[in-house]
């Protein structure tokens, strides 16, 4: 079976991916301590680290949005029905039978249709929910001065923030599983470290991760 290597993730994308991963894991760990799920750093330190990581993520996302717009890479997230059912069938049945992956990765189409849908959902549902609730949380002390007090409830803000945190956690777990499903266990991980993905000509047994 012929194999070729394609350069799929450039330096900025890899840096963005790993910084984002580190910040989101920090936010999950400190967030669930604030929530009272366990004690580790202590409540006060957990709040300080959480706030610092949240602002760092804001900065990183501003850079990432700028990069996606200026390079045209935002197109990688446009939804498509092309091969959607074939990929859904692969992840629910074919993968357990060792069948080849029905989607072939190219530098212009890095994400299969299910990845596109998942990343877009994170981008337009989970992230806004976590940001908006996080900001209301952060500026709780100013609600009265800003005239927001009659319209907002801390309980609802906390509910939406924690619900979005659970969605982010569910994404992380499935993401880690899918990373192991390339043509070798570490192939997708290697691609996000080196930038290079090995793709096999027919039949293909892997896809760009995640
Ligand atoms: C992946 C991103 C994030 C996750 C997983 C996360 C998770 C959490 C969790 C689980 C809590 C505990 C909530 C409770 O029990 O009521 C929390 C609290 C909080 N989060 Fe986040 N969060 C994230 C992002 C953010 C962002 C972006 C901001 C601000 C812009 C933010 C600001 C806050 C604040 C202010 C609190 C309350 C701290 C306190 O009680 O003083 N979070 N977060």
C-alpha cells in the first residue's frame, strides 16, 4: 500500500493547539475544584489560577480567530454532508472491524465531516456559553453598578458555566480516544507534534485526528 506524507499543521496551529489544550485542562482542573468536586490547590488559589488561565485563553483565541480569518483556514469548519454517513458508520461499526477509513485527508480538507460538525459546535455553542457565563461570573461584583442585578441570577450563570464545562470535558475525553485511532496508535499525536501526517493511498486506515 503506497504511503505519502503531507504537511498538515503549521507551527502556529501546533502552538495554538497545545497552548489551548494546556489552558483548557487547567481550567477544567481548577474549575471543578471551585465547584467543590475535590480539594487540591485550595479554593482561593484555584480561583486565581482559573482567572489567569481564562484571560490567557481569551488572548489566545483572539490570535487564533485573526489567524483563521486572514489565512482562510476558517473554511476547514464549513459543514458538509459529503461522506457524512460513511464516516458515521465507520466510527460506530467499521472501526471495530478494522475497515479502512472512508475519508481521505488533504491539506485543504483536514477534517472529516463529523470533525467539522464537532469543532463548529464547540465554537458556536460550548465556547460562547462558557465565555458569556464566565464573564458574568467574573464581574458579579459589578452587576448592581451596571444595572444587571434584576435580570441575572448567579444560580443560572453557574448552571450554564458548569453545563458548558461538562460539555468541554466530554469533548476532551472523546478527542483523546479518537487521537488513538489513526493508522498507528500515535500517528495523529505525531502529526500534531511534527506537523506531518502519513496518508495511505487506497485503502486508508486513518484520518486526521480528533
Ligand atoms: C474550558 C473553559 C472553562 C472551564 C472548563 C471552566 C470551568 C469552571 C467550573 C467547573 C467552575 C465552577 C462553577 C461552580 O461550581 O459554580 C468555574 C468557575 C468560574 N469560572 Fe470557569 N471555566 C472555563 C472558562 C472560564 C472563562 C473563559 C472564564 C472567564 C471569562 C471563567 C470564569 C470563571 C469564574 C469567575 C468562576 C467562579 C470563581 C469563583 O467562584 O469566584 N471560566 N469554571
